[in-house]
């Protein structure tokens, strides 16, 4: 039988237990606080309880990163050119990606060290498990976020390097940049991509106001720019009496005569550009080839495009069966339907299709917001890489992004060189050049306070007011959005 415990001894034991519990609670809270400090100010835990030299280095780096990030945000807000430079400069993107990866590794190491400084072996089992769990969540969350940011930067850098492969910078011509936009699709037996649609975007170098000049793919008997390889081969115009001598047949002809284009990087586009310049009298700065199959992916990446479908648009055709119709109404179309809205010509004609394509361009320009681009960035970059090839150099991308933002707030003008104004089988080149010059000049003038509106036809097609005989309004408009 044991000796009875005296009241004094029992009280002393309880006091020690209470003191131990308090000490354990203090150590637990201290361990958590060190990790919170590392989350808020990396290196601060080391300054308080660890290697102060490491703490000073870490906090100074964090302060520099914070100042640089805040400074960049302020600078980008007041000077958009800086933001575009940062987003499209591959060297800056490379350093930023490396910096984010190093920051992720360093921050994770500081979390591990903060856990060590919390003396986890002195904690109770439950407290130890909690500290390990909290440290793991914070460590992987912060490092994961930084590494994901580095991944997005890498995606953007790869996108720029893949898409913008040009190496020659050209200045504006008469205050304008003229960019040839070619829609094409690949197929068996073709040299590269078949040019399905051709549009010159003539952009005011100061205001971004744009005129879309559409050229029909079936135009024949047209001249080439003097001094070009194609002009030497066809000094009297491109008219050989068979289908390949239409405007969209130039890449095929060039593919059969590659010996004439020795040393030319993209012979098919070179020949097409010389034709566009010969027809319009404009000097082309750059070109962009849009793969129509990839275009579907881009529309899906931005969440679809809202279009005014005026008549049922066949899905299919073009040598295959019609499998359905896009029904009339203001509809938000996915990539598949938007592609057919732009391409379908079953029970229609090329000029109606050109009008619908202009409406799609206008919708995408005005509907795709910076927020949409940011939230769907990786999808858009992937789709764009598969969709577009261009000779715009990376150093010029920020310029065109600025012009695109300016253009977004303004109506787009259009001019399509189609019937009834132009006979595509026997085009009046002087008339075409006058019309092009007039459309560009009109786009530079401010809108009049009161002006007589041209009476629009009452008939409609799938994507524009008008008909082949009266002219589709979207093919010749001072405000494209109003007639789509």
C-alpha cells in the first residue's frame, strides 16, 4: 500500500503540468508564427530566430521583387507600350521565367527552414502534425503558384518565338501599315495552303483606324507589282486561261515554278503579295496566314463569338453533304459553327461569304476583351500557334497590339473588290486603285455631324444586308458593325 500524496506535492505536480502545457502552447504558436512570417515577408523568420545573414538577403530580395512588381504594374497602367514590350520581348520573358523559378525554390527553402526553427521535435504529436501540414500547404501553394506563373511565361515566350518569326522591320507607308491577311486550308495535292480569302488590313499608324480591303479569290487578268518575280514572268497580267490563273491559284503556280524563286523564304506568299500590290497599289508591310482549321480552336478558346445570323447557314457542302444549318438570330457560336458561318457557300456565293468573313473579323475585334485573353491565356496561345503564321517580327508585336486596342474603340471600314462594282473576270485596275485610295482617305476624316446615309438594300444574306446584284453591305461600309 503506497504512501498518500501530500497536498503540497500534488499541487506542485499540477503546477508543473500547467507550466509544461503553457510552454508547449507557446512553442506551437511560435512555430506557426514563423511560417506566417515567411509567407508575408520571406526571410523575416530567419531574422528573428535563425541565420540573420540569410534573413537579410531574403528580405532584401523580397523587397526588390515587390518594388519591381508594383513599379511594373504602375508603369504598365500609365504607359501601355511598356506592358506590350514586357509581354512580347523574348529576352525579358526568359529572365522573368528564370526569376520566378528561382523565387519558387528559394521561398520553399525558407518555409522548410522556418519549420526547422520552430523546433518540431519539442512539440506534442498533434501540434507536430498540424505544423507539418500547415507548412506543407503553404510551401506547395506558394511554390506551385510561382512555378505555374513561370509555366505561363514560358508558354508566352514559346508562342512569340513560334508565331512571330519575321526578321525584317518595315516602316509605315504614307502613315499606314498594310497587313495582308490570308485565310487558307491545306489539302492533298496542294502546294502548302490554298488561299481561301484575302484581305488587306490598312491601319492608320497613329490612330489604329482600319480599313479592310477584300479581294475575291476568283479574280483573273490582274497585274503584278513592277520589279517583282511574278511581274517578270507575267508582264501583261495573270491570265493563262485555266483555273490556276485566278488570284488564289498563285501559290499553285509558284509551286510549279520554284526555280524562279531561289533564295525566297516563302515563294507562295511572295507571289501573292506581288499580286495584291499590283491590284491595289498599296505596299504590303507584313502578312499573316490564318489556318482556318486552327481558327476553330481560337474561337473556342475565347468562349465563342456572338454573330447576327440573318438566314440559315448550311453546315457542310464544299463538295460534301450538308449536315445541318446554323439557324437565324443573334447567336453565340462556337468554333465549329463560326468556321462554317465564315466559310459556307452552299446555296450562296463567294461575295456573300466575303461579307460574312468581314462580320466575323469585326465581331472578334470588338468582343474579345483583355479579361478574356488573361483568363484563357494558355488556350489562346496554343490555338494561335496552330492557327497563324506571319512574318511580323517579335519587336513589332507591341506596336500592333497598341494599334489593335485603339482600333477596338472605332468603327471598321470595309471595301471589297467584288461585283457589281468590279468585274472579277476583267478587273478595272485604275478604278480599283481609286476606290482603295478613296476608302482610305474617307477613314481618316472625322465623321460629319450630319450626313446622308446611303439607303441599304432590303434583302439580306446569312451575314450581311444586300445581295450579289445590289452589293453586300458588309463588303463596302464605313461602319462594319452596323451592317452585320
